[in-house]
C-alpha cells in the first residue's frame, strides 16, 4: 500500500507499510480524524470508523458536511493514532512519545444498497463494541433512511510507530535525572447504568473485554 | 472565536464557542491532528502541541513537511479529541459517544527568536508533562538549531461536546437491553525505568499526577 504521498519522511525507520501491520493498527482503534478540503481550507473532523478489508466505513446523518464531502469522491486523508506512552529522556531534546499511527489516503462513495448498508453498520458497531450488535434493537427502515454510510477505499496507507525506551546521547547517560517510559492507554471504567434502566438488568459481559 | 467555518453544523446544540471552554478542552490534551493541503490532497498528521494564550506551538525537525507547510502561513486545521466513553442505547440507532473535541483554524509562523523559541519549548513540555522541564537536561545550542518551532495563531475555534446517558426513543425504554455508559479515559501505567537507569533513581512524583 506504499506510495509517495504515504511515505513516512521524518524518522523513516519508524515507517511501516505491510498491510497486516497497518490493518492491526486500524483494528485497534475506532476513532479516526478525517481530513478534507473545501476551497483552500483543510478541515479535520473526528468520527468513528469500521474497517472491512480495504475499505473504511463512515456513517452519520445525511446532513453531515463530512459525509457529503466524503461521498463526493474528493480526496480524503483518514488518520488513526494510538498514544502508547511518554518517553522521558535525560535531555529534553530526546523526549519523545511512543505511539502507533496510520495515515490512509482514499476516496469515498456512498453505500446505497440496503443490505450493504446494514453490513457496514454492523462492521462499525463491531469496531466500537463487539457483541453489541446482537444485544440491542436493530435499525428500522426509518432509521436506516436517516443514516448515511460512506465507504472509503484505501488507496495508500502507511503506519508510523515508536516503541521502546528513550535514546539519550551517550554522554548524558551519567546524568542524575530519572529516565524511562510512562505507559498510557485508553482504559474503560465501570459501566454506568442509564438512570432509567430497571435494577435487574446487569451490564453485559462483552463490556469487560473492551479496553480492560 | 466563532465564525462560519468553525460553526458546529451537525447537532448544533453540542457546539461550544466560549473561549474558556474551548481552552479547557485544548489544555486537557497534548496530541492534535493537523490538517494541511498540498495540491488538492489533504494530509492529517498527529503531533504534540502546547497552548500559550491564543497560539498553539508545534515543534519538530526543520526537515518536517508538516512544519514547513505550517510555517508557510498556509491555512491549517488543528483538531483535538478526547474520547470520554461509549454511549450504549437500547436501539443501535441511538448509540453514540461521549467526547470533547475542538477544531481550530489558523495559520502558522516560525518562532525564530531564540528566547521565544525556548519559551515555546517549555510550553510544549509543560503541556505534555508538567514538572519535567526543570528535571531534565535543557536544550543546548546545537539542539535548539535542530528544533523548529511554529506558532499557529488561533483565528477561529469551536468545541463540540457530548455528555450524559443515552437518549432512546420513548417506546424503547421498556426493551430488555442493558443501556448506559462505558466511561473511557487515557490512563497512565506504572513508570518503566530505562534499562540503563541506575537502581537508586526513583521515578519523579510529578508522574503520579499525570493521567492518574
């Protein structure tokens, strides 16, 4: 999936282009930042996504500007970033961050076929919360009409990853400052029942596997 | 800071324009997604930022394409998103996410003055890890030369926020599905000392206050 526009230029040895590697980073998240252009102005809007092979599904209201631009076939850039930790070196200069990110270039088209749209919505639901699709009331015809789905076909994509401890200049290793990593990750708290939920309904088990 | 391009269009009652409110969302994060345009292609690149009044500082290598475009004065969009939780409704249609996001429009200029650059680097360091600036070796002249700083002046900005429980259709409240929130937040783990750190150096206390 490598190509010039998707080439990692800064710190090129952090660039990863293998499709499985890129997909694993995409599959570990559910929020992307979509870039599009209107006039000469870039816009960057966060939204959820679901991956299905070489396509990323987006969804929302038919009135959404993001979706209207996305379905027009205009060039898009979708970026997914996982912050894995702070890298604290002895020198401020060598401070860094551990992260996994993917930059996707592609163009979108509306998913108009009702069966395909339902499939896309399930992919989106599974990306955010596996198990939920079969444990909630499914969409009815009126709701499906109010939901636009756009499929962005991945034309090029690249991953960029930093892992591991800080790398200081050799002469700084003797300095007295603490150095190391502060790991960071998105963690789920205890499920909070809706105030209108009857007491006897317990939180479903699949929530325990999400961001433990 | 409101203006048409920064106007929240979808679910407009989630839009927030008060400067203090927008700043609080910016101050709660340290990673933004910067959108810029080359030709007709949008690019969205994650990077750290530091806020100083109505400016957001970015930094990196002078060879960075992002920084070279940013300092050129081209129109930029910088977006900061905090994912606060999954909103699980009885109907799939009313599933949502709790979040706080800010979209900033502005243009950048290089911070060339050495004192101002040092100030900006301190702002950046404090945004990511307060307390670290005074507890690490400061930048020397060669390192400062290798560090480009760009200040993006915020021209327009808007926040968008969702909080609270799911909102189902009235006729769905009797359905048997669990409904509520799964809170999510970025949490720090236990600091991991650099393998080359002498045993006697303890992790600094300020790390305990970061993302507890």
